[in-house]
């Protein structure tokens, strides 16, 4: 009996994971197309990174705190961020939680414990360290995750964060999403050592997973989470996958990259996990088709609705610089509006 | 003569300098194979090799620090910071090493180095791809800060900057990169550092501006038939106080236009200089038309950037002041 229940929940977990992957992929595709049509200003696709992100998400608890980066759409969707939240951000409309202040892809969803994305890469890492310190200080039952690309591991922020987190023995996972490229720079020119191995230099645990497999990423993320939750200190976890497509909608990868993984390629995580899940009996062709069709329907419907929402009111531009607006900003507001 | 946009003019200047002097090297993120995210260094790695056009790891602090070391040891590096918004992790290297090297070595270790970086808004870049950070650098003794407003000046000013034996922050208004083409001579020429250019002549008012705002000011002046001197500063440090003085003493009315936030922007320093040296020539208070003291929002960017309407309104106010 319990075996049957377990099988059932395993199956449900995998269908949910697959669903998040497809929804994320569908949304990506929609936004990229809309960008080409001039309906969206800019975007950094998450395509190719879905499986690793979802594997991580499956190992986390609802209360865990995330300092994500600009390519974490699958992670956010799997953790229950409504796709309207994402689309409104991309549109920068008045329903956007940050009032259209940031470029597309700079998501915020604090209700689902996602902090705010910044552009200067890796500057979220020291922040995550501070948040993890607060977790420890306040004896909260949660851990902190900071995600970033492998290029970001070259920054001083990366070094500072890992070192401090190690010295303070904090409950934090540094989640490195290695897609092989930092815009045009291949990882071989970024660093001379595997990212996860850098953990040893800081005296923390280093782990790596096949980021193209939800199951493998989950297995390793679970180990990382257990390590961190049991008070043994930080983990640096690296997942590897492929950046499918450009760095951003402003980038032309054909200038520097010959081998670009296309959708449907055998290295596409959708193809890989579909196959694996089918083999394990979690998915059937019928379920796959239903999830795909449903995702397209949901994305189209929500996208159209969000696109109709107007821009934030001009005066909002002057708000939230401070809790109280100082005289100089009120004067400027009066002059400009 | 050929016509070039600013991207082409800068590319052409770098090319010229590199072919003339093999101590000139370039380093930065994505500047080699990719040719730079704005294509400013397009083709240069192919032509001069990876040793002279370096795709660095993602670390601004390292790019700037290493450039300083290269300059100390015989090279003439031209590092690129992809967006000025990302220069701040290198701030310590710029403020505490680059700016102070000549002084702290009594001139024994000069730094022939030009740090290029695109800045400013108008490309829907939101908070982190739009900032105009000139004030941070203009506040720092030991730096020279230059910003062209057109392809011709871009070449002349970059050439002069690369001749210098002092570090230059060369700020490129990214909004103007491809905005206009201009005649740019193929041959070598220089535009003097520290010298403003009178880009429109008039008697009733002086408009002082630079970089991305120059075309906006000029179009406003033309559309409204303003009888104004327009001074394109071109060098922000040191400021060309003589050109300012000559114009202000003639017109007695001053407007300063920049995209950067008002508080402690260039306008503040220029107003102070004018007040100290020629306040008795003024018929009206100095007016600043600038970006507000807020970050630059993504969706509402057009409200942030000074535009023709705001400049024209300010002009009316200045001209009608009695
Ligand atoms: C400090 C800083 N420097 C430069 C940039 C410009 N930039 C944006 S993304 C990027 C590459 C980041 O690569 P990686 O960390 O591997 O993440 P990926 O985009 O590949 O997911 C660069 C250089 C930036 N955002 N921040």
C-alpha cells in the first residue's frame, strides 16, 4: 500500500516538474517571439537551463529564500510564481511588482521568497550571505540559495561571498548554472578549474550535477540541502547544461559559437527528460501532448491579458527612492510632469 | 573623407593607433571574437591577434587593475568596461590606484591608459544599462574625463586621449553610437583635451552641455530659433572655464543641460565656477535641465531624459527673466 502511494507521489512530482519545464519553455518562446515583433524590449532566455533549476527547486522547502539571477524562469515557475508576475515584469506595466522600473528578466517575487534580480552579475551573492547570517541569527528554519552563471564566478563578489559564508558557517547554497558561455566567452577561457572544485579552496562542500537531468540535479541538490540544513555549512553546487540560443535578444551567437543546441536536439533537456520520464512510466505521450497544449493556451491567454495592461503612471517614477520623498525629488517631479 | 558613425569612428581610431604603435593593447569583456557588445572593436582581434585584443574573464576589477599594471610596464592599454554601470567593482582600482599613481610616485610612474566605457540612457536599458556616472570620476583628482558627442570629435578626442601619459576615462554616449554619421577624415588629427567647442552661436543665452545631450540641445535651439551659444564641453575634467567665461560674459544667461542626476552633477560645478568668476555678468539665475535624482526607470525612461520640451521651457524662462 505505502509503496503504491509512494509511486503515486513520485509520479506526481515528476509530472509537476515536467509541467514546470514545459511552461517555462513555452513562456520563453512566447517572449522571444514577442520581442522580435517589437512587443517586448529585451529578454534573456532560460532555455536549456530548465532541468537543473527544477531539480534544485524540488529539493527546497517553501520557506527557503532565493537570490536568483536573470535566467531562472523555470526555477520561479516550479516554486509557484504566477506567470502573470513574470509577464508583467517583462512588460514593465503597472501591475509589475517593481512598477516597470527594471529591464525585462529582472524578476521579483518576494511572496514566493524570490528577492530582486540586479544586472551587475554576482552582486546578489554577498547579499545572500547576509540573509543567511540573519537566518542563523534569528534561528529560522530555512536556507538561502544564490544562483549565478559560471562567468559570474570570476567576480570579486563570488570570492567574497564564498569566503564569508564559509568563515561564518552559514546555511547557504551557491548554485552555479554553467551553460558554457558568458556572452561570447566560453567557460574554458573563464576559468582553469571546474567551478564546483573551487569549493575546496574555501573549505566548503562542492557538488556537481548533470543539469540536463531533473533527477540528477534533484539528487545532488538534495544532498546539498541536507548538508546545509544539518548545520555543516555552505555548499557550492554546479549544474552543467547548454545555453540554447543567444545570451539575450540583443546578442548574435553565430558570431562566436558554432555548436548551438536547438530545440528538439538530443541535448535539449525537454527531449532528455521526456525520454527518461517516459521510460520510468511517469509520462505518456498523451500526458505530454496535453501539458504542451495546455501550456501554450495558458501562456497565450496570460500574455495577451498582461500586454493590455497600461504603463505605470509617470509619477511612480519618483517614488520609492526613499521612504519619504525629499524636496529635491518633489521639485523635479513637478518640473518634469 | 568618409562618413562614419561613432562606433565606426572609434573603431577606426583604435585600428589606426594599434597599427602605428604595438604597445597599444585592448582588453575587456567580449571585445575580441564578438567585436564588443556594441561592435566598437569589431575585427580588431582578427587583425591584431589575441595577445593585443584580449577577451578577459568577467571581472572589471581585474580588467582595470591589470591595465594599470600594463601601463606601468611599457604598454598603452585601452581597457573597455562593457557598460559604465558595471565599472563600480573596479572603482577602487580607478580611484585609489589609477588616479593617484602619478602623484604618489612624484611622476615616476605615469599611466598612459584610456578606459573606454559606454554610458547614458535612451536605449531602454533600465536601471543598470543607462547610468551617467561622470560625477564620480570628475570628483577625482588625477583623472581626465572626456566624452564626445559626434563621430568627428570621437576620433580626434580618442587620438588625443591615447597620446596622453595620464589616465583618461573616455565616456561614449551609447545613445549616439549609431544615431548619426558624419564626415571623418581618414588621416590623423587631434581634438584638444580640455577644450570645449562652440557648436552653435548666439547672443542671448549660453547653453552648456556635452555627450548625449548635444544633439537634443541643438535641435531645440534650431526648432525654437533660440539666439544661443551652445558649448559642447567635450572634456569634463578639466573643465574649459575660458570658453565658458567668454560666452557667459557675452550673453549673461546660462542653462546647463545633462542627463546625469542634478545633485552634484556637472551643472553644480559649472554654476559654482560661473558664480565665483562672473556673477556680475548674469541677468538671470542659472538653470539646470538634468535627469532627476532618481535611478533611471525602464518603462518610463522618456520622463527621465531631458528633452526638447524641457529645454525650450527653460530657455523661455531664462530669456524672460527680468
Ligand atoms: C559586473 C558585470 N559585468 C558585466 C556585465 C555584462 N554581462 C551581462 S551577462 C554577462 C555574462 C554572464 O555570464 P554568466 O555569469 O556565465 O551567466 P549567463 O548569462 O551565461 O547565464 C555579462 C558579461 C554584467 N551584467 N555585470
